[in-house]
């Protein structure tokens, strides 16, 4: 844990207080000018032993003695705190944290990932894979050091259950939040806070206990993921549907050459809106295939008919290679 801004503020306040007391004392007791009083205070508290500005009367000598006694410990503490902050790497870390907040402040339509455990790490890997802007919210110093040293991405070092943390993470401008904490109560609090700050945000939450699923959804989570349940289900399907699961894993694998992509129809070029899938003819033009769509009412349509009309509020799901999906994006968004 590095010395935070609070320690630095205290150290600076002590230095300023010592200087003000010294300057004020010499001005009123010895009738020094402001410059002379400042000089005298500096050489007194720093104990460098330079010559006095003027000969002092007994009152000035007594004041100087008390100033030395008062300042010795306080000045040493302040100077030590500032020195450690700069030379122990704390200043660099604090500057880096400040820089991260500036970067996050400029983000829009990004994803907030709460928690930097194994689940959060995997979520970030997927977001990086798809070039999706994200920010990590984590309060543990060791995990922040790992994020910082390995340059995983932008982060906010705050307790994720506070309004301040989510505000710093840009919750008002974010499009989704993924909360991965191993504590259902903490995840519930984050969901409630996120919905309060951004009612339209998409929320994906981890759940540890099965009975928490309904509570998290009622609080506002769009999707609730139970890693234990999903893990057990996938292991069973390895036995009952091995080839099917292998095919799905291939599609989702980072190393695979075939990928799935979601397309927001509201971003389509006008020439494709209110057209049928057949009229769009994306397969022949790009090689990518439309394998599904989500209607505005939430209905999922698999392998939609060529005669289905694409509306602005729909979402399309396309499958293809990286090259095919790039061609698809270029066709749909720039034509």
C-alpha cells in the first residue's frame, strides 16, 4: 500500500503551518519584512545555520528556540513522507492512477468490469479480443499492481460498492457492467447502484448461490451467470453431446478462425434498414452469414428466413472469419 493523497496533504499542511507560524512570529516580534521573516524561518526549521538577518532581542531568541523545537519533528515527518512518496515509486503510481481516471473520463459506450479475479480476468480477455473499450474496478492493492505492471487496461482503484467508484468508472456513459465478485450481497449492491446511476445499462452478474439468481434479476441484472452450474452442465454435455459442444467451443475459442459477432441495426447505413435479409445479400458480398437475430421484443430468431425485414431496433448475429466480418462491417456501416 502506498502513501495516499491524504498523507501528502497532511505533510504539506504541516510544512505550510510551520512556515506561516515562523513568518508571522518574526514579523510581529522582530518587525522583519515578509522576505526577511521567510528567510529566517527557512534557515531555522532546516537547521542550516546561516547568519541571522538581524540581531534578535530576547523575545525573538525565545521564539526561535520554540520554533526549532516545534518544527524539528514536524518538519522531519513531512520531509520523510514527501521523500518516500517520490522515491519509493508512490508518486509514479499515484500519477498513473490519476492518468487512468482521465482516460476513463473520456470513455463512452464502454464496459465496466467489477473485480479482478479469474472471472474478471477472463471477461477482460474476451473484451480485448473484440476490441471493446473497458475499465476495471478493483480495490485490492496487489491486484491493482498486477493490472498496472502488466498493462491489462484502464482501471479505477476504489471499492466497487460505492457510488463514487461507479461514477469514476463512467457508469452514466457505459453500455454494460460485468460484476464478477465472489459475494452475492456485494454483486446485488452493485446492481442496485448501477441501475440507479444508469437505468438503461446492461448488467451481467456472477452468482455464487443458486437462490441468489432471482434476487439479482429482480434487482436489475439482465443476465446472471453461475460458474459452478455452467461448469457442471458443460462437463455433462461433454458426455451427452461431445461433438456439438466441441463445435460451439471452436466458435468461441480465441484461437479459432471463425467468430460470432453482434450487429446493432440502429447503426446500419440507411440503405439496409427496412430491407429483407435476402435483399441485403451479405453472404454473397462478404462471405459472412446471418445466423440469428434478436427482435425489439426480446425474441431470439435462429436462422431467420430470407424474407424477414430488418428493423432499426433489431440485432443481428453473424458468423464468419475475421476477414469476412471486417468486410461485413465495412458493407453495413459505411455503404
